[in-house]
C-alpha cells in the first residue's frame, strides 16, 4: 500500500507516533545503536507532529515535562537521530522533523529496515507546506538520475543532497477555497 505524502489533517496522530517509536526501537536494536532515554524523549518531541521543530522548542517542551537540559545535550541527541536517519533537518529554517517514511508504514520489519537504509543514499526531497507546516517526503527518484548524470559529468563528489520545495498542501488549498 502506498501512503499519501501528506496525512489527512484530521487523522489520529497517536497511531503515527506509536509506529514511529516502535520503528526507532527496532531499528536502533538491529543497527546496534544506543537508543538512550534522552534520545528517545527528543525523538518523541519531534514525532509529536508532521511538522519541523527547532532545538530550542524541543528544550522548552522537555523542560515543561520536567527535564531541564543543557542545549548541548539536545544537540547531541539531534546529531544521533539525524545520523541514524530517524530525523531530518530543514536547512532553510534549521528545524528538525521525523523521517516521514517511518510514521505509517505497514511493511514488514525487514522491508522497513531495507527501505530505510537505502533512503540514506537518495537525494532527500521535501515538500513543505508554508500554511500548516506539514512536511511531505518523497523518494529521490526520478530526479536522482538527473542529479547523478550532472555530477558525473562535472566530476563532482556529492556529500549530501537535499531539496526543499515550499508551497501549500492540498488540504490547506481546499480550506482556503472554503473560506472564500
Ligand atoms: Zn500523523
Ligand atoms: Zn498545509
């Protein structure tokens, strides 16, 4: 089953969060990564929505939950989660969001892990709704081939590639039409 890039605005997000945290647990165990309590709480804050959140907002939320932390601890957790591919960073706004592929995937564990791992190599393409803030994540193809052929011609060595496309999601467009 293919999931829509953008979740329905009225969907039950607790299901998404549960899926994502379950996946993170399994993934870290399989990859031999230490999913500490702090890393887990940082991911939980990020997974609370399909939107991006800044490091200081995460700090504030954790403080509200009674966890007073130094910014460096949160940044370290963010680095870990980013390296593990569990979250991504929007370079334009320096905010973090959970890898959208892990929210509602109903694939088997093996497929999930394989898909997740190969996603690290592909260019990351994000659709960012400037109205509601929700982020849709698309697989690198078909632009992957185009980028590859250009960089090969140029002899350019790619470190990472990320494309941020801003606009308005279809739900927000519809609600704007309804308001007119
Ligand atoms: Zn959701
Ligand atoms: Zn929107």
